[in-house]
C-alpha cells in the first residue's frame, strides 16, 4: 500500500496570499504629495514602498472622481469631478515643433562648453542658484514643471497576529510597525515633440535590518537602510511620423480602469499591495507604448512589456506559510484526502507534523514568448467615456506548481511550555510558485446620470463607473513529491503522489486553477451632496489577488480552514489509510471570487482645511462549512451569510487630516479588521489592525 502523508502537501498556506489584498481593499490611497496632484497615503507596516500618483496616470479610461485639494483619499475618490485621461483624446500633448526647435535652444551650443556655461550662468536666480523656471523662459518652447514632498509615517500594530505551533512559530507582534521618512521628487518637461517625466522617491526605512554581528554595526546600509522607488521615468515622442501618433518608452504606470481603487482591467503593471494603506497602487515598469488619436474623442493604444514583474506582497504574507491546512487543490475529494493525511501524520506514534520550509518563486523566463501585450480603443459616446481592452500576459500573484516533502528528524523535541507535547521531527515542504498565463478582455464605462439634476437645480448629477473583465486563465496544476519517509506506521517510498488512487504513483496532477473563464467587475456610484459632504459606493466582485473560477455564477471554492473531527490514530485508520477524507475532515470554504460592498464618506470643515473620512468594506460573500454527519451518514453543508458571526468580515478605515496651508498637513487614522480568522480580512496574513499618523510638506 502506498500512503501519501500530508507532508507532501504544500505550502498551502501560500494559497492564503489571497488575503494579501484584503485589508488594503478598505483603504483608499491618499492624496499625492506634489501639491497639484493626488498623493499616496502613509506607508504600511514594516517596509513599505510608498507610491506617488500625480493625477496623470497614463491611460485612465475616463473621468475619475478627484479628491479635494486638501484631502488624503486616493486620487480616485473624492468630491470633485473627473480629470481627463492623461493619454486620452483630450490630453495635453507636447508642442507642435520638431527637432528644428533646438536651433534657437540647446542645439546652437554644439560642443562649445563656454557657450553652455554661459547659458547656465544666465539661468541663475538673484541668489546665484540655478533656476529651472528661468532656464525654461530663456529657451523658446521649453516647458518644465517640478515638485516634491517630504513625508514621515509612524504606524502601530494594534494586535498580535503570530501564528504557528511551537515547532514552527511565526511572530507578528504588537508594536511599532513602520517608521519611515520619504523624500520624493517629480519632474516634467516638454520641448517641441519631446516630453519627459520622472517620479522617484527616496525612502529611509527607520529600522535597523539584518544585523548579524558587531561588524554590521559599522555598516550604514545595515543601520540606516534605504531604497529608491521609481514610479515613472520615460520619454514621449509626439506626432512621430504621423499626426496624432505618440510613442512612449521607459518606466511607466499605465492605468486603464475607471473603478475607484478596484480595477480588474488594470493588468499591465504589477499590483503593489506591500503597503495596505496604498491599496490599488501598481508598480511602474519598463514598456513601449504607442497611442494613436483617431479624432479628438477616440484613440487606439498598443503596448509591449518585455519583462514580467510580479506583484509586491505585504510582509505579513509570510504568516500564511504556517496555515498549512489551507490546501489550494480544486477537487474537493482530493483536497479532503490530503487534509486527512496531514492530520494523521501528527497522530500518536507518528508525531511528524507538516511545516512549510523554503518557497521557490519562478517568474516567466525572459524570452520572446513571454513578452506581454495589451491593446485598447477608447472614446466618448453621447458624453459617456467608454473603452474596450485586451491583455495577453500573466497573473502577477503566484500559484503553487510543485511541492517536495522531506523528513527532518533534527527538529525532534518537546514544547517548552508543555513537556508532554513532543514530536519525532517534522515533514518539511519545499514549494515552487509560478505565475499562470492569462488573457483578459476588458470593458470600461464612466460618466454622469443627470436625472436628479434634471429634477431640480438643488441636486447634482450622479457619477457612475462600470469596469468589467473576462479572464481566461491557462490551467494550472500542482505536482506533489516526497523523499523516502519513515513514519513508524508505514514507510513512504520516494516518488510522486498517487493522485487518482489507482495504486500507481502519478496520474493527472492536482488541479489548482481550471481553465474555466471567470469575471471580475466594479460597479460604482458617487454623489456630492454639497461642498461639505461626499459619498462613494461600489459593488466589487473579485479583489486583485482572487483568481480562478468560483462564485455565485460558477461554483468553486477555496479552503479557508481544514481540520478533522476524529482523534489522531482514528483519523489514520478511518480516513488516511483508506485514502478518503470524507468521514473525518471538516472544512470552511468561501467562493474563490468574493463580493464586497465598499463605501466611503467625506466630510469637510473649516473651508476644506479639515477633512474627516470613514471608508469601509464589507465582505458579503459568506462561507460554507462542510462536515460528515454520522446520523445521515453523508457530508452536509451549513451556509453562513454576511449577517452571521461565522460569515461576517469587514474593514473600517477612519481618517482625519488638517491642511495648514503652504503645503503642510497632518493626518492620523486607523485600519481596523473585523471578523473570524478564516475570513478575508481578519486572517493572520492580512497583518492585523493598525493606527497611523503622518506629517507631510509638499512643494
């Protein structure tokens, strides 16, 4: 008999990376730090990468609701009307001149260093400092803009989210979660047919990191760690060989969605969910993009991304590795069989619990076949902004592809707090993660519903946005292997798992992601009651990290907790040895694609200097608990809705911000997670509730 103990099982906690986006979802990013454009909110725990958005993110699909000038909500939420597409039909383009314009500017200097030095001297201001504004005035057709910010973030983790048993403890304690200082610069320039843009942040972490000995205390990179975040760094050529044709090359953020923070059609840039307070942000990356403006209202865009970049995950994602009972196998019968084997390996006499060891992440190879492409046509129909898009590339959240389980007797020992709780060793699983290929067909529409405004001048029009994506994934399967395992009751030879239970190792590998197409969407309304009060309401079907068919349209679940109702040896005899976990395993499941109600309120006081905001997200997906009923001698289901204790999950994000003027503001708030640990938001890998405060100066 060949028995596959759960040890071969998975990093299956990796599946819990799905909670990665969770709390974040509740948080709108905050206003930009560059004075005239929206900014990013405080960085999140432990080592975030703040992001800046200048309100001109390339290729927004249409009007976006913009925040009030003194707000700190992300650029996409706020009481003001929409802003034009940065690269859309109404976008401001570089001047009409060509390279001949340089005849009156820099070109005349050639290799004459003296002439160039003379120009620099003339561009100095009254204090003798070089002035970009004065230089721009001296060179016909040259336009330059620049700005920046200095920002300090302090955050506190409000709860202990440490997980794992004594032999595999992963700490995540209360205390200071983040202590960062950021200096950001933004620069734009237009000259004839050429324009350029740069957005770069310099960030001091504020924590000593990875100090391993006294020698490290002499190394500044250890005691004062820092990083550079490059959001945009590109050059754009306008009217390149054809009137209306623009070519942009370099590090870019291309945003095609119209939903507020929840954008299922935004798949070009990788998601950046490392900082939960910047949810909805995306990383810049190198691409080549061509925009052709057919008319003043219609444009066609094509782009190429030569090298794949993965999503940036929160540091708390590693906690998911301790949650090995979350088996990411699609087939219910096989998943329960694996869970039963996992618990049987912890039974008396055996005493070899499963842990996750190394996680090997493999990104797509840098070859021609893996170049990503995207296309879009966008325009205006009867005053409504619409677009159709297509993306051919990869999911930027990983899925397990292979696990190898080894027996480690060196970890034998007893719980320091309970000498009777002992193990003979552990089964260490090494997991390989990969990024599945997918095709995404997108539709966006945004505008205003005027019927309230038509009734009376006392009412304003209602803003709306619809964003939907049909995702066609490539099937993903999981290969389970093990080295020779001597588990006292039985010896497991080296080899592959017997997936189909035919007595022969191997067979069809465990299905993780079926090829069934699935949909995500965001439908939102917003209304400005008056200069003081603004409301934003959205129905979100599927967060950024949720992937694979399974919702109220097409049934399919992800396991959030797997346990057994039987004792250790009974689990082995009744379920593991017969290779059938149905009579032992109790699971809590939730749809693979969840449903969420997102609501935000803005209330302004003191001539818009004081902004108070509360932003909430409710997980209305519910959960299903399945187990063996002895009386009926079959598996049964209990369904728990959002209104029950088992099914409830929410995030509440209150915030207050005061703008003192002259670019200086102070803000404070909290991010509170509610629900059970098996839920989307209160799960350990989401990181736990936070309180934060921020000071910022923009210029």
